[in-house]
């Protein structure tokens, strides 16, 4: 489980970028919300999508490449 915190309300980074900036190496490919390869389980908190997700997600999953955290969130990350 990894906690993700945006540094400020004006932080424009996606959840995926915040993870990468924190030296995590989550699995990802297109980084545009199409493939669904980067999907993660959102364990706590909420996110706002920048674009409507096209990639497949199940209930409780997010596409971190196209969403930003709303405050603190907790995600289950699969790293490479």
C-alpha cells in the first residue's frame, strides 16, 4: 500500500507522475488512459479525472495516468 499526497491544490501532476517522482516504478504504457495497463486499486480517498477514462477499470480501480488526487489517497501499486 502506498500513500499519495499532492504537494498543493495547484499541483498539476497525475497520480502516476507523483508515484514516479517518488521513485516508484508502477506498470504503465500509454499514459493517456487508453490501455488500462496502469490501473491501480484505490484503497482510500478520491481522485479527479483529467479526461474520461477509456481503459478498462473495475469498481474501486483508477487509471493513475489521467487522474489527480483530491487530498491524500492510498493506492495498491504493482511495480516493475
